[in-house]
C-alpha cells in the first residue's frame, strides 16, 4: 500500500500519575497464536514508520527479540528517537518469585535492546502457569488463587525496578477492585495504569471509574471485541461488538469499518487503547480513526447503553483445581475468591 506518515504530534497523549505522558493509541503485539515473530516485528516497524510511538509488548508473547531488533534499527537510522517512544512490557506468571521479576525485566530489556522501559506491568495477579495451547478444562496442580502476600513480593520488586532506573512507570493488568484496594493500601509506588479488557460490549464501568477516581489510567486491550482471540476463550454466549446495530449505524454514517468506531469510542471515552494488527491498512486506519471524524456525543451516549457485560478473555487456563469456574478469577461479588 502507499506509504502514509501521520504526524505523531497529532496523536493525543494522556498524563499518568507520575507526570509521564502516554500516547492514547498503541500497537499491541500479542499475535503468537496466529502470526510469526517476524510478522509481528515487521508490523511494529511499519507502525513506527507510520507515526505510532507506543508499542505494547510482553515477555510471554515470545517476540521481544525480533521487536527489539526492529526498534534498534529504527532508532539507529533516525526514524524515531528513543525518548519519543513509549515501550511497555510485562512480567509473566512464572517469574513472580523473589528476584525473578528483576531478572525478567533485565531479560526483556536485553531482548528489546533498551536501557529502560516506559512501563512495566504485572501481567496477571497470580503465578499460575499453563502449557501453551492447553484446553480450557485443564488445571495445573500448582495453580493457586490470589495471595496478597505473594503479590506484594512481586510489587516490591516492581518498585525496585523504578528505583534502579530500569523502568519509568509500573502498573497492573487484569486486576479487580478488591485486589486493587489491597495493593493501594500497601504499595509504596502506586500503579500508573491497569491494563484490562475494554470494548463496547464489556465496558467495566465500576472498575473503570474506580481506577480513574484513584488516578490510575485504564488501558484497554481487545478493543474491538477480540475476534481473533484463541478458540479456548470463545463460548456460546459471547457477543460480537462490530455487529452491534448501534456501532454499525455509526460506522455507516462515518463510512468506516465498525472496528474503527470501537477505537474512536475508546479514545473519546478517555482511556488508552492498544489494538493489534499486522495488516498495514488496519494499522494506518486505526491511527487515522483517532484524529479524524469523531463520534458525536449523542452516539457516545448510545454506545454507553450497549454494554453486555460480555468478558471475552476469561482466563480459564489460570484456574486452580478447587475453582468453580472462570468467574472465580474476577471477584464478581466484591470479595477475593480463595
């Protein structure tokens, strides 16, 4: 396709509780179920060349070495300056032990060929490991429910990474209000963000508002309803955001794909969004969506009414043996399930 370069200055940024700024649109890089590491890395290359400054990575995605090589080349050739990029990574569940978080971060920095990360997240709030591609009914006998003492071992290492200068901001992912309340009570450094599933059919308003009220920025993954999510995460009751009549009507008015309405909605609602794609036209259109043709306030009001409370990334593979269902991961009654 014809090369398009969007002025990065046109991309809005949000201020974190540390004072740092994060671009409202980032490129997700979780594509390991469908795409090769090199395909994802080339998507990062194209995205940065097109005006993206925010890249969301994770050690468990298995592609940080390839992404790091691309980022190094982009910086060395002068396409982008390191200080203009916002790079995120995450510590995986099998690296929650004493000393492991720091070791994992150092490995990520080595793989990404960086001196520091802009943001480092605890990927999931428990150390539960699952074999790649395992069935949703599988239970690892070593898996266990959330334990706050153990989580604070992780969080204290996250805080040390900030003190060491290896990480500028730290945050959480896949948290709940009960878990976050415990963390806020005991943390020396408050999380700057919580990365979580957010899309029009799963707006998470209670958690969202709690985070905002406490100065924590929500970052939304699966922003269009994750049509490419692993088969293990699909159930019969799942809904499809981009087929919702309200979203389709807005898309028709704007003459865009319904997926872009979901991206616009996220940014106009006020949070950061990290859609994934390796397709160049989609990478560009997502970027254009946030700087062109906003959704009308009346349409935003309509979209606020289409929440189906439909969680798509349920996390079944992280359940412990005595758990009843994936709902036990999410503290739905306001208490942590043990």
